């Protein structure tokens, strides 16, 4: 593999790489604002300037400049090398690049940084970006000097509403045009552009339009400063109080890798952030996914219920055990859920096996809109996983409805909250011995005789299998809310009461069990729970 | 006399005594409220004893792992709360060692002066309390009077009488006040006279001497093996003083003596502390001579030192600097360091482990008191019950530092 | 002893050197109690240093009739809780409080004793009132001797008035309402220093 | 200065020294836990090192490492004035069996410091005369300085008073307790009446 030298460090690169890309892959950070690995190169922030050493035997490319000479109190002509933006310069074999070791580059960066801060408002105390702001980081790393300009800074519009999700502050903007490129290249909707010039230029929305495509929050995500803020996260939390858990988006079957940002002090989740994953989502997430975290706190089942009345866990468990005893194994049905992780489903499967239950069904959230960028129509994170676990034996929800109508189902133990087609909910009314492990209010929780509060994906570690059969782990962020517990814990309790033996005791064993089956074994013919 | 008596053996006349369990503390006035000693007495002799500490365990080290580096200062203040400034300086030095920076000269002199003043207040308190516990109330009052003077200086400099979180990584919170030098000179002079008076009052006092001399003796070998440092170790004749052995700040450039004892009994520990106060006075004099009146006290490094407030409020650069240091915390490079200074009771070590983030991964304080208190058992076993109080007092056990 | 005056009528002709006074018995009793507080110092931590200072000549609190320390709780009627109370210490404090004879008062000396202060962790009790009732809280870490004396006087008022609702020592002057307080002046003097 | 020490130990115990560095002038040796005591006694007795004082002994918890704990000892030689830091990596991932030899036979100071280390981190020192808790109380469960012990998880010894909302007992409000310029003292001090209320 060819390689070049960056600050006396050998950096291998693939043909076609730019310097900054190769360096980033090798874990060396060349400071940059406008460059983003997932976007085209703009090379307009000039922060990544590096000095290229001339090849042996060739003269360096030098510029004539005037330098101030203190001694003679006059300007004297000088030569300084022409610096190149590392984000645009293609890497070549044997090339020698100086980044932090070249005093010219260092001075250039310091100057760029100072210019960027020239008209920047003193907003850090009220800015949502503060704490994860490139301007702050790079000031410390590359400038670390005091303000020299004494004039009043230029004032520009603040709090411009770009659309339902994004608010723009022109004073903080450094014109890196990342948001412009995200709209144009990722969302294929070039609704943003730049107007005016010099000090005065700012980002605007195309006339008569709003910033309302499906990936608006990515513009905020790529914004290296506090210019674009999401109206959802705005003024909600200070980022240095937040902690991040590596999670997987459960908004749809794509399963984008994400970070769940939560505040450990009040156990509240504030936002998702995309996590780089070349196999699935590259660097991006859709708006629906980014805002999907809200479901973790909304419409949750937080206490055990019998016929809709809140009761203590012990009572509910007792009652559930009684109900399950009511019918013979032949008439006992198990309803898996594509909303839940492999662990939960595996636990319920084992429970059903121990019961000897013969009927196996699966449900999930209804179909939604998909697109050819990231979103998929199947809004369940784990359809493939459930089908794989059940070895394709699990039948869709419509069959359950039919079975109920025929009176084949005496007991139903259901996991999950939603069903593919809301109109089928009626069928569940007739069930008397109906135990549900639900995270959210919904048709299942409403009609179940006993509801045990299951904790959501953010409150327990779990494995999800996305539409391509890729198995991804999602880590626990916050503690289980209310009286909820992970579904497999409930199953464990139930099994204890019913004196059934499950093939696992610890979570690790459960996980290894659910790992056992190969995701790709899922029968492709099986429809997603939301129906075709 | 009854004939019966004559027939008895002398042994039968003795009263049978089985060992008695006696529990002293923790709510005992002489136990500083935080130590419990369970003794097994035969008569008045202590046969066995078990010293139990931990009645002031406040989770210092756990709390340090929650904030950022500069938020540790208030906690170290309350570790050895008789000489907080020494802890402040010690911790600041540890962080600076990890950062690889040294503070300006003026700050070093300043730190030394404040530190030695703190040492004085420490020894004044210890000796005064010792005398009081032996019933001599007057010296206590005099010495507390002297301590008040020291605290006045501290208050004027730092704004707090006792727990002044005044140290900063890379300097001090504020430069010396204008009247600092003459104020200090006057106070030191006064304290020296107090020491002389106390000496004249106590050293001619039969009771005082009898209670202390040849009481609570410990051999030098034991003391070393127990990890004793500071006045208690020097009282055994071993001249180990971090300021001399491994000079930090400017201690290499001032001249002072290391007073040592001979018999390593409670009396020696008392006298070593008195002598050390005189040495501290000497050091302070020299420091005052050499400390510049003008000049920076903080290192000139925006990564470490906070900007002046008017810059924070008026320029984005200042605001950013403030944010980086306050919100993300001082970034100490990943690594570990063991830095040691001479605290009030001996070698005050800080073992810091940093993972490069703004939050300490581990802050371990090496408490001289803890090890000295560990030796208490060895000191008082075989002694008379009544000698526990002076022996314990002479060790100058500080609950906050011992239990953390 | 203003409170006493309130219920006192005295007959004393001008020029005469003797007379008599009448008052209510309980107010006389309270008056006697508040000026003869036998205290039991439960000293654990840093605040003990300030406690020494308060008892030493400069801020001598024996001026307020709370002179005699009684280290046996049975003989004392004012419990000074000075310093942090850790979980391990709690049972001892509780027992000492229970050993004291009625009437008894408790004074929380310092922030740790009042609320646990900044030791919000596994080891510490968040304020002694989690375990025993307190009459007066003296904030400060540690409180200045003046604040302690203020708390003592506050307690004496409470004893005189016979009210057992807890009280807290606050600054006499609200620094927010009146800008010319010592606090503000201190800040000024700091900023007027020669820059470092 | 005491680089020689590292060499000395390496020479005598080539297989006991796992790694060594002198970051910031603190010479550090990472020892195999099995040889811990052996190397220490060598360092104590050898005339060239003669470490007669164990200044500090503690542990550090690295929850995501395996072995999870580091037992750290700081030795000092009064005679020669040089220091050495010894480390041993011990313990499994979930910290159930964390064991290392005691140093109490070599230095008396090890006694309490090992007790503290056991109390705070749950490191068991094999052969320690009495390995009791020292800073916390016997009823205490868990080891507070482990990273997985919640900092504010209290284990009270006595029942808290069952007052209504005991967390905010009076007078922690603005108007409660002493009002500004209490009358009694204002009158006695002859202050102006403006501040009375």
C-alpha cells in the first residue's frame, strides 16, 4: 500500500485518498471545519492548510510576501511556502507533508482561527454547541491568544427559523457550507444556499421553501459550530452533563448505529446522534430516527396492571401465572415482537417451549414510508431477528386473529406494544387469559388482562438484527423507568412462579443462546409484521 | 491482729484481677471525636488495645472522582483542616508535576510563606491542645491567640479563616495583598514571643514534665517500619524532612535546621513542634526578604489559568478559555504521578491517576496521620491508662486526614 | 433580657434603692435556662477548629452563659454537633442525644452538620436532622465565630420564647437588598489589587 | 537517579518484572502478582536498594481492564533517599477474587494500609493478620472506591427520623428561621428600626 509522511509519521493511503482522509483513517486529526468524510470537498475554511515539501531536486513553490521588520521599522520582502488545503490535496506516494511541525501552517491556522472568531458573538453561555464546539476546541489547540480587534463586530440575523426542526444563527456561522452540501448531496434537496459575501454572507433557504426534507437534523449534526440548532434539543441540556451510550436506532429495520445522549442525574434521554458505521448508515440518520428517542419517555407502561388497574409487581405476577395455567399447551399462544431485542424474544421463546406452547406468532409496528437513502418501510428494528429465532415458525399477526376467531387460543402471552394493523385489535378483546409484556400503551396493553411493564430498548442491553441480517448490539443508557424491568426478567419471574426451567440463568447465557441462530436463516418469504 | 491473717499466704492476700475491657471514644473529648480505643486493662496497665478509626470517613477520594481537577481543592482543604494551605499547595504541586509546569518565582515564595504559616498554626493547635488535655489551660489560650493572628493573615489573603481553597493549578487564586509583608512580619514576631512564654510556663512545670517525659516511647526502627514521618519521626532522632531531603518550591535556597529528638517520647514530640515553629519563622523571614512585590503569580498558559473576568464577559476568546477550563475541566495529560511535600504531620503524598479526561480517575492522598495513628497501638500498649491522653495528643491525629 | 421585661412589672420609686418586681414563673425559668446552658460539644471535624476559636478569649462564648462544657451528656442540656456526621458516627450521636435529660436543645454547627454539605456520598449523613431534631442551624464551612455567637443568641431567644421551631442563622443585612455589605466591599478590594 | 534500581530488580528477577517505566521521574515496576512479596523483601533487605519505608500502598480500579485492579506501592529508602513505585495487576473482571500477598511481615505500615485497601477495593491480602474493614463499618456491603459502587448509595446504621418530607426540614426557606435584623437584638443594639420586621 502506498504511503506518505505526515509530521514524520507514515500514513498509508488508498489511491484517490486526500491527505486529510488518509490521515483520519490512520487516526491523525488534521484540523478542519468544512471538510466532512461523507460530503464533497469545499476547501473553504482553510483550517486544514498544510505545507508540502517539494520533491527532492525540485524548488519549493514560494510566494513573495512583505514581513514587518521591527528593527528598521519597515516592510521587507520575504518568501513563504504556498500552503495547500489537506482536504483537497490528493495524496501521492512518498509525499512529505508538514502539519503541526510546519511553523507556517501553524501560523496560518492561528490566523484562520482568529479571523473566524473576529465577529463571533459572546454566546457560549447560551449556545447549545458549547462543549462540543469546534471553535472552542481549535481555539485552545491552535490559537490560544487574546482578542486583538477592538471594533464592534458585525451583527447578523439571529434565531432565523429555517423549518420545523432547525433554527439558524448567522452570527455564529462560519460559512463552512456543510449544511448546504448535506441538503444537496445526502437529502438530494438543495434547499439551502449562501447569500451576500465577505463579512455579510449567510446561509438562506431557497425562496418559498422551508428546510423540511427528511434529513434536516443532519444539517445541525454536521454544523461544526452553534449556527444551526435543532429546535428539539435547543436549550434543553448542556452537553457536558450528558453521557453517551452506543445504541442502535430502533426507528425502522435499517438499524442505524447511533449514540444515545442521556443525563445520568435525572435519567432522561435528550437526543440521538449518528454513529459512524460504514456497513449501515455511513455517518447519517434520518429525522424520524433522530427524534425517535422521544418514544422512550412518552406513552410508557410504567406500572403493572390488572384490567387497567395499577397493582404491585407481585400481585400482577401471581395473576399472570394463574391466567397462564388456565389453558392447555395446545391452546397456549406466544406472541413475539419485532420491536424487541433478540434477548427478550429468545426468553419468551424458551418460556413457550417450557410451557409446551405450540402456537407462535409475531407482531410489530405498522408499515410506514421508506426512501432509498436510509429509511425502510418496515418500522420494526428486529423483524429479521424474530423470524430467525423462531426458525420461521412464527406466523404473522393476521393468523393469530384468525386463530382467536376460531377459538383456538386459550392463553396468549404477548410481547410488545403495537400490532401491524390497528383494525385487528378488536380480535384481542375476546381473549380473557391475555398476559402482555409491553413497553408502551397500545392495542396490546389496552386489551391484556395483565400487563407487565417491560423496559424499553434504552433501558437494557439488547441485540437487534436489521433488514440486511446484520446483528447489532445496543447498550443500556438509563435505568429502567418506573416499575418496568427488561422483558426477559419478567419471563424469568413467571417461569419461577410456574416452576418452569429455562435453559439460561444469566443474561450472558441468554445472549449466547440468542446468538446461536444465524440471522440469514430467516425465511425471506415471511412478510414484515406491518403486512405487505 | 486476727490469727487468721497470719495463716494466709501472701499470694492469697492479693486481690484476683482479671483483665477489664475499657472503651474510650469516639465521643470522648480527648479522642478528637473520631477515634475509638478498646483497651484490655489489668489494673491500670494496658495489656492489649485495638485502635479503631473511620469515624470521620467522608469519602474524600470518591468525591474527587466526580468533579474536575480544580474541584478537588475544597476537599483537600478539609483533609488536614489544621493546616489547609499545606494541602492546597501539595495538591497544586502534584497537578503541576503532571502537567510539567512550574509556577513563577513570586508564587513559589508566596506559597512557601503561606505554607509555613499554616504549619505554625498546625503546631500551635497541636501543642496547645496537648497542654490543655494535661490540664494546662493557659498555654492553650495563648497559642490559640497566636493561631488567630495567623488566621487573620490567611483571611486577609484568601478570604477564609480556615478552609481557604486558595491554591490553583498553575498559581494562586490571587496575588499577595499590599500589607502582606509587614503584617506577616509583625505576626511572626508575636508568635515567637508566645512560644517563649509557653516554654517558660511549661518547662518549669513538674507535673507537665512528669506526664510527658519517657511516656509514649517508640523506637526509631518501629517508627520507620510504621511509616512515620514528620515531627513524630524526627522526635525519634531521624532527621527526615521532605523540605530538606527532596527540596521543592524554593526550600533548597533558604536555610533552616531540622530539629530532632533524642528519646522519642511525648515530650520530644512536643518540643520538636515548638522548635519547628521557630524554624518556620526563619523560613518566613527569608521568603519575605526574597519575594518580589510585583510580578505574576500565575503561569502564562491559557490552557491552565483562567482569564480575567472582564475578558470572559467581553471577548469570545476569553469566554472560550473560561468554558474550556471550567466546563470541561482542566485537562491533565493521561498518566500517573506521586508528588510529596512536607505536610503538618509529615510526608503528604498525592498519587494522581489521570486518564486524560477532565475528571480525575483516582486521587489518592497519602495521609501521614493514618500511619501515625496506626502506631498508636504500639505506643500505648504497656503504658498506664492515664498516659493514653498525652501520648495520643502528642501524635496530633487529625481526623479528616486520617479517615479522609 | 428584653423578653423578660415584656412580662415584668417593677415598682421602684425614684430615689429609692429597693423595691420588688413581679413576673411570670415560666419566663423567669426560661430566662434562667437561657443564661446557664451546659453544653456538650460533639466535635468531630473541621468545625472543631472554629469551635476552639469560639471558646478561646477573642470570641469568648462564656460571655453568653454557655461556659461550662459537660462531656457527660446526662449533665448537659445543649448539644453542639460540630462537624460532619458520617453514617458510622450516627448511632453514637443518636445515643448521646437520647442520654441527655429534658429540656435539651441541639445546635448544628456548620454546613455538614446542618445538611451534609458537599459530602453528598455513601459515607455521610445529610444533616443531623435526619437522626435527631435540631433547634438552630449555623451555616458556614466552617461558620465564622460571629455566626456561631449569633446562633447561640438565636437559641437563647428561642428558649426565652419557648418556641421549638428550627431556626437558621442568616446575615443581618441582606447582601442582595443592601449593596454596601462587607461581602461586596471585599470583592471591591480584591479587584482593586495590583494585577498579577 | 534510581534507574539503577529498575536494572537491579530486572537483573535479579528477570521473569517477575512485566514492564517498567519512569514517567515524570517516578520509577515504576510492574510485577507479577505471584512474586510481589518476594521482590519486596528483596528490595527491603538488599543493601543497594534498602527500602526501609513503605510510604504508601493503595489500589486503582480500571473497570474495563482485565485484570481489573492495580495494587500500587510506593517504597522509600531513608538512607539512600530514592523511591520506587511497584505495581501488580490483580483481580478478575467482576472483581470477585482479587488476591495478593500481604507485606505485613516486611513493613508494619502495610497493616493498616492493606486493611484500607481491602475496605475500599475489596483486595484480599493473603496472610494478613486481621483483614477487617477499617474506614467503613462492618455492616457495610460492597467496596466504595470501586467504580461500580454508586457514589451516593448510603447504607444507614440507624433509622432515619420519619418526619414528613425530611429532606427539606425547616428552616431551609427564605422566610423561615431568623429574619434579617431580629427585633430582640436590634432593640438591644439600639439599631435603626428600618431593618426590623
